[in-house]
């Protein structure tokens, strides 16, 4: 029986990528064994499956002591539109939940990788009070600086 990562590789080959960079923002994968990681490119997924809803940039599945699911939105200094970005992350989590149904997901991370400053108070408040959901659980979106390493981000959060 195939594991989740192998099933993703065989079912979504046109949607996969090995990078987490978009619009001048990058989440480094230096310390991650790529055998234990599958990354779905949000735009490729939308194109293949005809999704009209905006989707986060990457949906990632990491196998390390169980599965960790991540919805990743990459923003390189654009003006903050937190609510829109949270919606995109939520859509990624919804897809990840459907894809991983039947698997034991140990943890999940909603990540906003952003290089700019969030100056408007109401935008900052959105990050602090509006959760996203996965499998009936809620979490606040985690803001990470562009250029951070995914291995360090996951080790701090898990």
C-alpha cells in the first residue's frame, strides 16, 4: 500500500514543485530531505482542476514522525491584505484536508511568509483574532519572514 507522499506524487504529477518561492519571497528548503516532502503548486493545481477560488501558493506535506500539512502563502512586500491571504490559506487547508483524508495528520501549519511590514492596525488584528481551520481544529495564521528555512519553522511550531 502506498503512503500519502507516494500517492500525491502519482496522482498530482503536473501540480508538483520542489521550490517555495513566489514574487520575490522564498521559504528555504535547505535542511529538508526532499524525499520526505511533497509540495503542490497552488496555481498549477487550480489550472489542472479548474478551481475558481484563490488558493495559497503552496500546499505541502512533510513526513517526519507522522504527517505535517502546510498551507503556505508567499508575499514579497506587497501591501498587506490579510483577510484575502487568510482566505487563500484556508482554501489550501481545505484541499489538504480532502487530499489527506484517511491519513493520520500529526500537525498542520497555516503559514504566511511575508517580507513587508504590516502597518495597518486592522490588518494586524486580523492575524491575531481570525483563525483558519483544518479537520475541526482552529489556529491563527503563523507569520514567517521571507528567507526562513522550513525545517526551522516546523521544528519551532511542532
